[in-house]
C-alpha cells in the first residue's frame, strides 16, 4: 500500500549505483509520528553512502 495512504512517514534516497550505472535507492519507513527518527536514519545513511559526493554535471 502506498505510504501516503497509510499516513506513515517515509523517504526514499539514492544510496548507490549499479554496475550498469543505474541509481540504487533505499526506502526508510517509520511508525506514526517518528519523522525525526526517519530523518536521523537518513542522515546516517547519507554519511556512509558511496554516492554522497556525486553531483550532476551542469
């Protein structure tokens, strides 16, 4: 069921790249009213992500 229907907080973020160069994402979902926990977990994941320093060519 889509998260926006359940009312649960969640986010999806890029966490890596496949051998073919495609983005790999991770989805973090929490219980009701745990937005701060979700953001904290996302911050920790971002700090160890192998793609944290990748930026698109402009």
